[in-house]
């Protein structure tokens, strides 16, 4: 890689399931990514995609509600890479429109050379909110899980490596997708951008995955040494465990992904990213000797699981030292709101 070339990455392992119970057990027991080939190949959406891009667009347009969809747009010059601009804004603009009108733009672009096609991307479209019948007709039994269901629609695009807090089962409907995956512990080697100024809500890698600058980002070589790649066709699914980083490329001229997001911990526990923001605000810029004390306290109260911190306190008086339930989490939430407003 000293010459700037990218190494060949090992493929993500492929597994198989016989039924919904086997899928449920697999999702509950695995902590690393895996591919399930053909898991959703019988979906009406996938069958429509086999008939062509216009057919699958018509399937969705016919079922879209009369709502404005949010769409990201840019000229051909960005090469499909939705990213920052030089001023650390974004290199695309946001718009809104009805889905049939947006799809008409895709139809119009079909005859253009690939290097003249504008970038158009609809990200994280809530299927239940924006469509009638799509979720009901394209079903995947995930047991007792209550996932969020989203569609990702666009032409040839590149999304920088990022992670998500929920577990993710990503199902390719149309086109082709390539995921490059990195374990959670590689975050420092990915050269993440700011956590509060992001193109889409999560910190993203500042490395151009298609053409890394190894002089500027030398530790990215180490990240690649731990990376895996998944090339997916319509009907294939990829399980991305919580906090695994993934770079996502739409490789065809038109691509659709449907994904399920869920978390196995109760929603009342909140978002860990909020704690990170608060710690940066209150601890990071303290003198080193004070930060060292707070690091030890976080280990004692949080990262150890907290058993020693509460062992000597009567159970009825442990307060938030005890394992949280919905009521104690709600009390803590209100306490934090009051303290932040002072």
C-alpha cells in the first residue's frame, strides 16, 4: 500500500438459515457480520427489480403516499461521493418532492453517459410513514424484534465509513451494493470527522475509501488489515452488528436497499452518543490530573458494570446505582434535563 494501491479484502462470511426461528437465533447469537444470500429474493420488490429499474420505481411510486420526500442532490462532479465540501459544509443540496416526480428524474437520466449523471439519493426513508402496503407485502420475520424499517434509494453513490448504534439487517432490493466493514475498535484508524458536524448524523471517515491518501492517513492501513468486504445482489442480506463501521457503495445506475434497525437493550436507556457529547463538554478540557480521576470514576460506576459501586449500599437506597428500569431511567432523564437547563 506504500504505492497507494488498495489491498484485496477478505469477503464477509456467508451463512444460511432454514426458517424464521433459525434467523432469530442467528441474529441473537452472532457479533460479527455475515451474509445471507437470497434471503429476500421472493419479495415483490425484488421481483419488480428483476423486470428493470423502471418497473421497481413504478412499484414504489404506485404505493407512495402524497407526501414530500427528502432528497440529496449534487452534480456529476462529486462522482457520487456524498461528503463534506472544502468549507466543511456538505457537497450536496437538499430538496423535497413527491416520489413520482423524483423518479421521473431518474428516468430522464437513463440515457446520459455515466459521468454526466447527477447524484440523487434518498436516505433513511421510513417505509411505514411514506408508503402504503410496502412493509406488509415485503415481509421478513424477525421474531419479537420491533425494528425501524427504512429504504435507501439512489444512483451510483459512495457513503463514507460510519457506524450505527442499532443492529442492522440490510437487504438489497435493486442494483448492487458493496459494503466495506471495519470492527468497532478501528475507529481511530478511520480518521473520523467531527461528531457534531456530519453529513447525515453520524461521524464519518475523512478517508476517501476509493483513493486513500496514505500519507495523510497512515493508520488507515491498519484499518484495512482488519476490513472485510460484502458484494450484494438483489435478494441478498447483510447483518451489520451494532457499532461496526461500514462504507457503502451503490454500484449500479439505480440502487435500492431496505434495512431493519433494532436494539436489544431497552429504548429507555437512551443514546450513548449523548453521553459522549456531554463528556466532551464537561470533562475533556479539564486538567489532565482531573481527567484521570474522572476516568477512574467512569470505570468504577459505568464501564465495570457498577457492581462494586453499589455492593455496600442497601438495595432500597441504591438509586441510579441499581440496574435501571423504565421508571428510574425516566427520573434520571428529568434530572439531566433540569441540570442542563441551569
